C-alpha cells in the first residue's frame, strides 16, 4: 500500500485498520493474534488505526497503546468518545462536555500518547445539544490533546450544526453494498462541506468476505446475533443473494489479474 489520501492535515492509507473486533463485538478475542495483526498492518503500509473508548471499555485502547507506542510517529491514531460504560455496566450514550473531557484523559492514558490525531463523537447524545459536545471537542483541540474532530452516524442536519460550531475533519458511518443509508444525503453533504467520509464495516460485518455460510453460528457475545439481517429467514435470504455477489467478485478478480 504505497499511496496515501488527505484526511484533514493528515496523509493516511486509503484503507484504515478498524480495531474494534480485537477486543469487542464479534465474540472472543485473541490478544496474541491481535498484536500480530497490528504490527503486520504497519508492514503492509497501513498507517491509520481506529479505536474507541467503547471497545472493550478501554481494553482496545490499552492494546493499541502497548503495541504501537514504539511506532507512534508512523501512525495516525483515531479514537472516539460519547459512548461509555454506564452505571449498569452496559454501554451508555453521554455527550456532556465534562464526560467528553474525562473520556479523553482516560483515552490518552490508555493509548500511551500525548495527543490523539482524530477524535470522534461516537454517537450524538439526544440530551445534549450537538453544539455543546462539539464545543467540548474544540476545547480539547485548544488544549493540544486532540488534533482533529470527527463525528459518527449523524444525519445531514446534525452534521451541518456540528460544522458551524467547529470544522469537522471526518464523518464515519456504516457503509457497504448492503448498508446504503449515507447515499441519502450524507455523502453529498460531506462533499459540499469538504468533510471526509469514512466507511466502517465496508465488508458488511464479515458477510462479504465469503467466510459465512448456512452453518455459521453467532454466539451471544457477537453483535451479529442480535441483528435481524443475520437471523432466521433474513439471513437465509441474504446468503442466497451472496452466491450471485461472489460470482461477480470472482469475475472481477479474474479480469484484474489478466491485465
């Protein structure tokens, strides 16, 4: 992976490494394999690493901090706030300025860095005006604790309000061949406002990797076990459609290799 793309003031690899599944989301994790993956990504030319306070409630940030600290000057590091561990031990949305400040301090410690390159508001708190949350992130920029501000999973109205409060570097939302919601205005707004759009789960949470089949079982620790598209008749119908997709992908790969 030789070329890079501009992301605000940064030059990043066109494909970033999303690190959530190393600590959270898709069943049991393997720390030894995760550490190897983080370092292998560097060897392959990846320099854009994405984590969040939510992932393993800090454990993912700690993993990246431990493994990547010696290589900090080679990477662009992104993390997120706004989703935290609630009093009941489950995830909770909280975009209050004091909580954003506290979460960032914890993230800096976990990541073993003095500054986070790109810091997202992971989810918008419906109890807190977006201007207040973005204002808190702007204060973190002034303090030198983050360099750029991102926002995740918002509509165009919220994006515009956020942009008026402080320049937004990137918007991150789920986007793949079976999750097309950003095409309903968000992509156009990003182009208009010169905000980079970053897709998460571009391989449809593993569905487009040709690794899943009719016998695949998702544990209760796996987020997909509660997603309708991976359940019952919906899942069976999607798998039948996947056959045609695989045929198209195979033909595209064949044509590319022949040139």
